[in-house]
């Protein structure tokens, strides 16, 4: 998710390096350590219908699912800064469908905004926004998500949805939308996986369930409110935490650029 080619990745033992190579991915920036690979769904989740997560969108690049995002108004979505690699003309946005790269409503993107301080090494300021050409037509399958003004407490049950891979390096993304419920963990626990965790980040994990590659930019929600934007992962490797950008920490930024 965060570019592993960025400078500053911690050295890892040869055995781990070979493991990552076999999985088709290099260690992610800020990585500290990991244990055995857990195989599962989104990871550890289940198939769901878009009506359960009507804010969920698929950001497509060259006709392929590229990242997730969340509808926050009639014209704007939130996503991760590392999903904002290209100009607006290089994306399409698909909303209102449970199926990857099929169905729903498709929109052109008119504007792409990534936070100006986004750091590919540390993952700090990993937040972006995009506006569509035209407006969303709200209904059962397309709705805006509420945005949090405070971070959730440690132990809060939260849910992430998306079309990401079902295991680390698996290249096995599902056609059907999946979701998984996991818990907010404390900074100390998160530091067991990641060297750089700031007050503007949230972490989940501890139950071998979580998001994976392709879920980037998706919304971490509880009771219909978005608390985090998916940023970094090891796809629920046993003991590894996932990292999200805190929505509450960036409410003023969101309001400044989207009016929401």
C-alpha cells in the first residue's frame, strides 16, 4: 500500500525476505516484524451486499479495481493519498454495486486531491479526496457515510469493506464485496508491527482478521460512522496490525477541500 521502494524500510532477515518475494511483495515501509502468514478472506471476513455499505465505492484505473473509497456527499469521496497517484482523467469511479468492475453507476473524476504532506515512507497524512463529474443519485445502494469527530476507544468493534486480496500476496481478490469486523488496538500493540505510528493514525488487529491489498482508501466504520481511512497492512499476518488514517484528526482538512 505505502510504496515499499521508499527509503527507510527496516532490514529484515533473509528468511522473511524470501517469504515476501514468494508472495510477490516487498516489506512495507515502517515495518517492524511479523510472524506466520494467516490465510483467509478480506482477510477473515464474509461476502456482503452493497446495501449494507452503500458508501463503498471502487476507484478504477485502466478498467481494473485500484482502490476503495467512501461517499461523503453528492459529489465527493474520501480515499487514501497513496491512491491519488494519477490525474483525474485516469480514473473511473463505480458506486452502487456489490460486484467488482461490474454494475452500479460509473462516474468520471473531475478533481483529485492528496494531502500535501503525505509521506510514502511513514504513511503520515495518508488522506485524499476526489470529486466526480455530476452528482451521486442517493438510494438504497448509494449513500453518504457520516464522518467522525472523535476517535473510537480502544476495544471498539469496527468494520472494513472492500474488494481487496484475501491473503498476503495471494492475488486472489474476490468479485463480491467482502467485509470484516475487528477491534481498535492501542498504540503499543500497533508498534509491535509498525515503527511509525502517530496520533493521527488508528490501528486494528489482534484477531487474525483485517483488510488487504486493494482495500486501500476504504472506510473503517462503526454504527454508520467513518472513523478511519485504510492505509497500511500485512493482510492479517498472525499478530500484525492494520493502520488507518484518523478521520477525526483531519476533519478541518476534509471540510476545507470538500465542504463536508
